[in-house]
C-alpha cells in the first residue's frame, strides 16, 4: 500500500485541497474505471487531471473537445498513403493509458459516442478493423455545468453510464485559496508531479482489488439500494445493472485504498453519490421538491444496513 500512499501524497502537493477527489480518481484507476470531473471554469479540473496523469509512468494524451472535432480525431483513421500506394492506419489519441477529454460536453453527440466502445470494451474499431487499447486505459473527462454554458451538448445517459465516478468540484475554502495564491502567485504555472507509479504496479493493485472479500449481506445491501431506485416514486430513471457492478467495484476499491481486504456497509455509502447520481434522473414531481442527492440519502436511510461479521 506504500505506493498508493506515496502517489496520494505527491498529488496532494501539486493539487491543493482535493484529497477526496484524488482518492476517487485513484480508485477509478485501479479498477479500470473512468472519471468525469465537473465544475465551473477556473477551478483546476484540467490541472488536476494532468497532474494525476504525470504521476504515472504511462502514455498520456490530451484532446481538447470543440464542436468541430470529428470521431476520427478521437479514435483514428485509415487513409491512403500516396507514396506507399496502400491504406495506412493512424490511431488517434485514444491509444494511450490516460486520455484527458477536456470539455467533453463541447463535442457533438457523434464525437462523444466515439468513446463508447473504448470506455466499455477497451478497444476501437476503425474502418472495420478492431484494435485493442493499452492496459490500463482510463478516460478523465472534464466539463462545465451544462445549464450555464452556451454551445454545449449534454452527455446522454448511455455515455454517462460509462463513467465510474462523476466528481463535482466545489470552490476552495479560504485557507485553501490562500495556499493556492502562495504556491502559484510568485511563479505562475503548474507544479509537475513526479512519475512514481509504474503501469506494472497499477496492474498489481488491480489484481489485489479483485481479492477484496464481499459478504453476501453486502451484496444484498447493494441490490436493495439499486432496486429501490427503480421503484421510487420520485425517480424516473433508476440504476442499471452496470451501476450495481460499478457500486460493487467502487466499494472494493474504497476498502483497498483504506488498507482493508473486506467491504463494509460504510464503504458502499461512501461511494454512493459519485457512482450513482449521474446515472439517475428525478421525475418532474421530484425535481419540484427535492434534489437527487437528498432523495438518494433518504432512500438509503430507509434500508437496513447489514451488521453481521464480514469475511476478513
């Protein structure tokens, strides 16, 4: 676990006041999940994603999404080479270990959908040819709140469902703002992270996470939460089977990050909002009287959490 702690410490130096967010991104990495970062402009989303990628000894690519970006700009293209007199395959930035999809909601739906196959199956298809991506492969996407921006295309439910976590970044506190000014005020620019984690270490962690024990009662607890969202009067779109698997994986990663090889009900509760809220939708009646986080908390409070001894 020392490597994980070292990575967190290094990232906390480069990114002020984002310990919780860094932990969630690391959890996503070790279970091969993808992360969506959302906040207003200037809150450090892009810098956080770049610093995270720089700490890993893998291939990092960044793609700035705009309305004129095409699907081939993401996945790649097969083009005719006049000198070789043959078609040549040129793979796009998706062929990397970490892909930063900056302002993903500024791309058209057609371009957004070009990431679906890569995020779900770890492969892309270009002109009928299927190409396996590198391992690990993680998409870190950023977006500004849709409701306050012109020229954006909200991510559809199918796309949102591919993200393990959606992390909403708040404004920094007074003390955090002071540290930011002191750290960056004299020498504007980004603090570079040291490359301290190898791809081999990440794969070792990924294998160890699979060994984290989950008691049958915890499985039942997750299933009860998921099914309650599907039958709740204030929820129009409940959690899918992919969401229940994501909740299980995230809970195992949370236990592993906290140096435990078994999952507790609190692990499930701690990952509920970043895993579930972006996959759900309130009914018109629900939107009038509640927000989604409140409904989720009330729903979970009505389900009895298991208290029996867990597999250790």
